[in-house]
């Protein structure tokens, strides 16, 4: 379960941001996680209170937005929902696919006082 390590790095990044910007309290942290990311949102949510304990994020809320996985068929140039069609183009049934999105992991927003 590597989510705890990733969360600890997120906490460090947010703490650096808070220190540089004289932030006193953080209310909400918003992460964006791609459908194909190795991060599992439910684990991130459950581990969050432990990862933020004793930090400026202690008591804050974690919101997670899931970014869709999109693929591009290199045979017919159709963009499609990669997981919905199980990595196969819905137009030509091809598998010569480029993944366009879905592997992302971003800190989208830090809501603070």
C-alpha cells in the first residue's frame, strides 16, 4: 500500500506551500486522481487522517476528483473512454491505442484561511 507514502509527500508539499504563503489553517485539500493511476481513492481517503495528524492539515477534509481515462485510436483517430471500452476502439475495434489521460495525480486545490 504505497498510498501512505504518497500522502506523506503531498502533506510535505502542502506544508511548504503553507509556510511560503503564511497560511495558518487548511480547511480542504482537493486531489485529482486519474482512473488509471496507481493510487486507489478509497485508500487515500481512509489513510488521510493518519497522514495529516499533527500537521497543518490536521482536521482538514480531503476531496478527490476522478479524472477519466481517455484513449486515442491510432487507426481511426477516435477518442474514447478507455475503461468503458476495455482499451478497444468502439469504432474500428482496434487496439493500436494511445492513452491520452487517466494516469494523473495532482494537488488541484488547497482551501485555507
